[in-house]
C-alpha cells in the first residue's frame, strides 16, 4: 500500500463492532436491532460478578449492501473476548433465522457475519454451546437460499465453535491480521503442552492460522487489506458472485484427498507448497 | 478420575454402538475411529455412527475418541452416504471427550472438518432425514457440535457419569482461572455451568432422558429398551418441523432459556 493510501484508509481492525457493521452497509442505511436501549443483557453474568453489557457484545443491523436488503451481524471482541453467550448467540442465530425466512419467501437478503471471538463464553457454558448449535443450524438453513458472507479482521480472530461457523459460510474474507482455527493457541498449549505449540510465538501462530496462510491454502476465499472501504467492496463483490457451486464443508472427497498429502512436519510454508497447486 | 472409570467411559461409544448395532455388518472404509452400520430399528434402516478411541490413530491427538480431522470428514461422509429419496434416519451415538487439540489439526483445518460433520447432520435434517443423537458418555465442546448437536432429537442416558459441557472441567478451570472445586460449586448454583445430564435436561435441550439401564455394560434388555426409545424419537422427528425449534418449545426451555426466546421475539418485531 502506498503512503497516501495508508494515510487515507480507515483501519477496519481498529473499528468496534457497531462501526464495523456500519462500514459494511451502504452509507446511511444502518439501522440497529436490539440496540443498547433495548437492554437485553446476559441473565447469567451478574451473578458471577461480571458486569453485563447492554448489547451482550453483538451488533445486529439491517441496511443495504449494494442496494440490496442486508443484515450485518458483528461480534464485539472488546466485550468478554467476543464470546458467545445465551443472548449474544441468540442474536446471531435469531437474525440468521429471520434472514432465512426472508430468503425462503423470495425476498432478497444479504447476510454478513463479522467474527471476532474465542468461541463459547465459558461463564454461560452450556447455553453458549446450545446457541452455537443454533447458529450452525441457521447458517446451513440460510445458505440453501442465499449466500452467507463471513469476515475475519482480527486481532482476536475466530476460534471455538465460531471457527466451525466460519467453515460453514459461503464465502470467507480475511485480512493478514486475522486468525482462524478451532482451538486457540493458549488452549492447545494448556492441553497438549508447550512442545506441541508455544502460544507466545506469534510469528509461528500466524504462520499456522493467520489470514495469509488460510487464504494461500484455500481455507479462506479472499485476502483483503485492513481498510474499511476495501472490505466493504470485497463483501459486496462476494454477494455479487452468488452461490458457490459447492460449499467447502460439502467437499468431502476434495478435502480428504488433501489430507492424504501432508508435509513431514506441520509447518505453514510446507503445507502451502503441497496444497497450493489445487487451491479451491 | 480413576483409571478404571476413565477406561469405562472411553469405551462407551463402542459399547453402545455394539449394543444397538448388534449383528449388523460394520461398514468398510473411513477411519477406524468412526464406526458405522445400517441397523433395522422400528421399520427403518437407520445409519448408526459412533466416534471411538483408536490407539493407532495417525493423528496422536485424536487417539482417545476425540473428533479430529479424519473423524470430522469421516462422519460427514457417513451421513451424506444416506442422502436420498428414502429419507432414512440417522443415529449419532455420542461419547466424545473433546475435539482434538493439536498443532497439526489447526494447520490442516480441523474447524472445517468439524463444520463438514455439522453441515452433513444439519443438511440431512433439513432434507427430511430424522436425525437422533444418543448421549452415552461425554458430549463436550466442538466435538458435540460436530457429532450429535445438530440432531432433531437429543436422547441421553440418565447416568451420573455423563458429562455435557462447552469445555472439559480441567481445561475450563484453567481458562477461567477457577479451581475444579469452584467450578463444581458454581455449577450447582448456575444451571448452564453444570456438567451433569439432569441439569442439561433442565435447559430444554434433551428430548428424553432414559433411565434404568446399565450405561457401562448394557444387557440385551437395556439395548432393547433404548432402541425402542430411539424408534419413538425417529417417529416423532418425522412428524415435526425439520429445524431445531423444539429445543425452545418445552416448559424447561421457557423457564431456563427465556432470554433465547425473548431475543428472537424482539428481533422479529424489529426486523422490518
């Protein structure tokens, strides 16, 4: 990126969830549902001495994308690590369910999910997990009728059950700052030991799960600079492409074939060499 | 947990697969950790799938019954093989301690492998295949999301050793900086934090708890009893909506998932 471009761009990574949703919707079209004034908070956090937040860390906004009716669902990484609780999970699943209802009835809808989360909120444990199952169900139901676009900007990335959600979307857009996985590096280190993975080795972590690596091997579709306008353009373009011929999570023979071609040691660059030739 | 208890738990997925599948032939192909058979249950030919331990698993982090790369894609394949006009039922036998925690798993896309399994079960359900899961041991975290949680109907044995949660106790204690004892006390006070199956059922997420069977060593009568409950759940799923709305409809859900219901009502009112 040139110096003038760097000076004029707005970093998407640095935006909060509300600003991110606004940035992806057409100018002036943002309308938040269940905003802070509705005060639907987590019923479980206060009794664990955690101050709840009025939006429970998820912003749901109607608007348009490229002039077509849309819903932007953005997770706020600054509240409880973007974790999925009962309310935040129900906001995501509920919005996707309504989008599916519209799409099934023939009403155009462009649903975009902005991930920033470590996964299920352990302070709401089983209700977070139940909400996550609802989110998966809703994405699979919705994408039969309309493509679902996902964005991972960073810096938290997208892990846990929400990493599974990212594996279900029709098209996934990432930045270089993004990370995508199932288990976060800290959880792997705690469970399998530092010799399995040193969670403090940031270059190593990004070489395994970072946006550039994920894009290089086809686990993400588009790699976009950390620029709000560029990401909004990429999201719009993703919807204009329409449905993929096949979703990645349906391509069993392809991915099982790839798992027969693995490097001698689990290193990002080695995997790129093996897999880049047939990047999906 | 004592070694014997751990060993008993880790074999429940296989024990119940054998109890339900009986003499039905094991299907060839797929990893050794994903058992599958087509079993006659209540007039249906049900595809039965269980993820089990395999000490020789090529991925060391998936040897204890975890859902790893081969298991996620293997389960997805077993489910999708059934797709067709007959709308055959699918049964997931669930005893999964966790997803596989490892560096190779992350690099090679375990999130997508788990997505493939969840996708297959959800797509089966949406296409009209009744999908039932039977929790016989552990139903933890991403492993349960991949294998079992997309079912129309979740059945569970009413057994004190069953454990259902977003994360195993030891790991959850480390991540939340609490002791295991503190977690257990909190679970008694705050329902969604509990690990036991009766607390889980109070959230409205279980279609039926099945008691009065030996969960570690089921007799022929136990197997017959559970199979009859599976047949009923399949019949029930066939006659009801294909989504997961039943999980929000029970009296238990109205009480303990009230916020999940309220959020949906408010969203619908403001959707426009």
